[in-house]
């Protein structure tokens, strides 16, 4: 069984509010179906979440009632994106079931405190494909918090039977500096000791690549193979799901794994 996160940068155009990349989404869901593998699917928010979450300073928690409008709008918008993902999965022949984080998690000081992984397990046993996504959730101390898809990937990686966690992004993997900078080198492998240049521009409220590396290492600690691949290149997700080699970055707990 595999955990997949379709990054918001692959299924949406991050620079333009609420813009779906329909072609990429439908191709990726077809690749998942074609692999024949059992998966839990997580997706990011992209331009359905980050733009307004940043404007409403939602990541910092409650500051004033003016933020409630942003909270409600972001929750509504990420659900709209989730509906597009559900439609694409159904079209590909899969049987998705949507599990919004705001209904199954409670945060405390920006950290996931309560989570109900059993729901994912039971739907999987039933034969369906659980789907969850980046959302705004309750936080006991801060009022509310952002639950990113990366948090969900870590939380689910301790479930029994997870072989791989695949982060599907819009670049080939993790680079030693921002990928568009001259001389940027793709890191084939990252371990806790690798020297990673994380001075990348991080405009995202959830911290972009740096967070991905941190969560990737947490997942690898559970002896799950972590791969970061490019979802804009046709066929890579399907191959990765089948365990075949593809260009990308592997995150390992130690280089002897
Ligand atoms: C962010 O989720 C959720 C919100 C901003 C509401 P992610 O952090 O998983 O989304 P992407 O993949 O970066 O777009």
C-alpha cells in the first residue's frame, strides 16, 4: 500500500487564485488507477488555499474575528478542489471517499494532537480509496491552524502495510538550492546528515520544501520508502507506484537502509 501526496503545485496553478490544472490531475489519477496499487491519496491546496490563507494570516492562529471570513472561505475553496479530485478519481475508475481533516483532527499549538487513522484503515479494508487534503482545522491553543498534506502524510505513515510515501511535485525532486538557480543539483538521496541548502524562497504558509524534507525524514523513520518525484512528467507516478526506478529524490533515515 502507498501514500501519495499530489502537491498543490501539480494540480493547481499556484500563481493564480483557484486555478485547476485539470490535465495534470486527470492524467495522474489515471496513472494511479493503471498501477493497480492500493493507495491513500492526499492532496495539497495550491491556489485554492495558500493565497487566502496567507492574506488571512491563518497559519499564526486566531488574532481577530476578521479572520473568520478567511477561515470559512479557505475551507470552502479547498473542498471545491477536493471535489475536482474526487471527480477525477471516479473518472479513472477508482472509488474515493473524502475525509476532511477538520472533521478528524484537532491541533494544539500548530501540532496535530488528535487524529483518527482508523477511519482510513477501515475504508481501505472495505476496498475504497481514502482521500484527504490540506485544510484549516481547530487548534486548542491557537484557535485554528493549517493542517498541510505533509502533516497528514507523516500521521498516516505509521499505519500497517505502508510501503512507500510518494510526494508528487512540479520539479524532479529536491535540489541543493532553488531548482531554477544556476548550478542547482538534484539530490538523489537525502538523509538526516545531508547538507541541504534550504535557503529556497519559501512563500508558502506551510514552509515548502524545508517542511517536505522534515516530514520525509519523519516518515522514513517508520521504515517507509519516501520518494519525491515530478508529476508533470507523464508516467513517473505510475512507475514509482510499481516500485520501478524513476528520476527523483529518495529520503532515507540512514544511507544503510
Ligand atoms: C495547505 O496544504 C493547506 C492550506 C493552505 C489550507 P499543503 O501545504 O499540503 O498544500 P500544497 O501542496 O503546498 O499546495
